[in-house]
């Protein structure tokens, strides 16, 4: 009976191990995740750059409007 129980446990462990992803599948998943993270970071950085450019443009326009208002330059 002990031998049968041992064989069943070994068989169950082998079955569970066989059901998991292979090393190749794990590597493909890791690479896909890395690419997805890199793409997300690039999108965030592009959005931050767009915001910074908008702020700089608004500040330049405000400075120009102030100069016009003070009569330093003509429009």
C-alpha cells in the first residue's frame, strides 16, 4: 500500500509539473512583459515631454504678452 501511495504522489507531482509553462514559454512571457513595460514608460515620458513643452510655450506667450503690455515691444 505504501508503494502505491508513493507512486500516486510521484505521479501527481509529475502531472502538476507537466501542466506548468515550459522554460521557453516563461522566457517568451518575460520578454513580452519587458516590451510592454518599456512601451508604457515611453508613452509616459512622451506625455511628460508634451506637458513640459506646453508649459514652456504658455510661459513664452505670457512673457511676450507682458512685454507688449509694458510697451517694450510692438506686436
